[in-house]
């Protein structure tokens, strides 16, 4: 992948003119490239242009329901946040390893979270660089045994991941955990590491009941059992303005206070760009062509950055 940040997008985000960005680039001799008459830059230049000052923050992407977009959205968002100059780590905790495959990584001979816990391996030694600003702890099928490992060895679910993941905040601005579609012990352990839980949901018949079950389980199994507050953010995905169901689900989310108070302002519209790019191992931001997918993920990134800003937490 090679996600690109266009000068025009940077100017819009920073609320300055394109000329002001050009001047910054020229004065500081920052590296840029040009394609189809559009100027863009990568992670290193972005660091200098945006100079984002944020608190290292861990987000899990989870939902009991499968196929809601956890992997596709975390993949696009991670790539975009790296293009804002942030240091991003993604921990693939899903035994399906979809995120890992999207990054073109064959995890067969690489340690994954299961090995790290079973053999007490240093997690930092297992992290792979995917692109500037984007690192990955890969996953493969053995991660399905994580829950057994917790149960059989009587490992403390609330500490096993946290003691390994929290120290990584020294090296990263953003840590994403892409979870499997379950409410297993490993997902519970991931939730206990997280500053925020992102619950993508799609406008389908049972999506609100899936969301409700996930919210109840987080409350019962995590908030109450461990006496901690879990920050939950609901993200509506696969919104299609032409379907009644999309409008019905959006209305239901907006009209129910327990959902509405947790809802991201941004929602993600259905776009073939997500499956098309992930299947090629590229991010949606590799191309410079404007699209709804890019617009939606970019707005989501703005909200995520706001959540991590030092004065917001
Ligand atoms: N906004 C979108 N527009 C179009 N297709 C989408 C969108 N979001 C996700 N998809 C498609 O929906 C399917 C499921 O997405 P994804 O694999 O990201 O879900 P998931 O929640 O990670 O699934 P799992 O629970 O199996 O891990 C994929 O084929 C993906 O390309
Ligand atoms: Mg997935």
C-alpha cells in the first residue's frame, strides 16, 4: 500500500490555504510527489505539516456480528491516520487473519498473540512494518486457541493483553485491535486494553439486536465485573441512501438515546472501493480520485483525532 495525503486535503483540515502548505513544504524542503497535476505527500512530510499532538490511544474494532466492516474500515482508517503523520499499530486478533492478509503478510512462520502469551515472547519483537507509520502484529488460525489458553492456564483475562499492549503506547499514537466477531475472553481482554471501543454496525435486519447484545455484554462482563468505564462509539457502515433499511436503522440509532449518545457523527456509505482496494492489498487512499469512501473515512479520522487530542481526554 502507498496511501497519499493530498496538499488540498491537508489545507482543508488545517484551515489554511493551499499556498500556505506549499510555502511550508518549500521552506522546510519537505518531500512531495505529483500525479495527475495533484501534489501529495507521505507519512514523513505529514508529520511536519500536521504536527499532531495527541495522547496515545487504543481502539478496538469489535462487534459480535460478523461482516459489519471491522476489518475493511480499520484497514482504511489505519492507512489514513498514518497519512496524517501518526504512528499507527494494528493488532490483528482475529484468527481469520483478514487484516494480515490485506497487508500481504503471510503469518505462517510469524509469532502471533497466541504465541506471545503461550511462550512469553516480547511483543515488540513480533511487530512487522507494513508502510511508513503503519505497523502490524499479524494473526493466523492459532489465535482461535487464545481463549483456551486463558481458560486452561487460568490466566487473568483482564491483565494478559493489557500488560503487553499498554507499554506499546510509548511508541505509537494509535493502536487498533481488529477483533473476531465474538464476545470471547480474548475480545474481553482486548476491550480491557482499549480507551475506546468502536462498534461498526450495518443496516441489516438484526444489526440493532447485535449491537444491543454487544452493549449489554460489555456492560455485564466488563464494566460491572471489572468496575471500569468503557467508552463506546457506534459507527454506522454500509449506509445506502437508496434503501429504506438504511434510513430506518439510522433513524432508530438517532432516536434511541443509548445509541445516539455513542454514535459517531460520520457514517460510512456503501462503496465498492472498500472490497476492491483491500483485495488488491492497497488502501483506498492509494488513488487520488475523489470518492465517497475517501470522504467518509477522512471525516471519521478527524473525529478519531479529536478524541485523542490531549485536551479532549
Ligand atoms: N462501506 C462498505 N461498502 C461496501 N462493502 C463493504 C463496506 N464495508 C465492508 N464491506 C464489505 O463487507 C464485507 C465484510 O467486511 P469486513 O470483512 O470488513 O467485516 P468484518 O466485520 O471484519 O467481518 P468479520 O466479522 O468476519 O471479521 C467485506 O466483503 C467488505 O468488503
Ligand atoms: Mg474482520
